[in-house]
């Protein structure tokens, strides 16, 4: 819940944007110029909502994982496929813990 206050702040901004959009919606039905003015407001509201979802996902991930995050390069860490390949084990044989005969 580290990001809770940021999420609340973003949701309040979106709520304010929605209220102003409701007020401007009727005028925008007939006025093309008004539609163009509302587009950035709609886009920023959607970006705020996306950020809230991302913050939520990060908090959930942090709460269910007990791993200590470390800075390991993806290229520096060998994949399971590479390790098995070096040992001569294909994926099917790895599931059965056998040496590959291929």
C-alpha cells in the first residue's frame, strides 16, 4: 500500500475531470471545436486511470512475493533453457529428469 495516496490523488483528479466533461458534453455535441478541446482531458483521465491500475498491480505483486529485489541483468542470468541445453537436456527430458537422447 505504498502507493495508496498517489492512487487516491489520481482518482480525485479523474473525478474532477469527469465532472467537467459532463458539463461540457452537451456543448460538444454541436461544436467541433469543443470536441477537440475535450480530447486532451479525456486522454489525461485515461492515463491517470492506467497509472492507478499499474500502481495497484505493483502493490499486489509486492504483497504476494517475498523475494528481495536485486539488480541482476537479464543477460547476466542464464535461462533454464540455456542451463538444460548445456547439460544436454531438452525440455521434455527435463520434465522427466532424464538425459536427452536426441
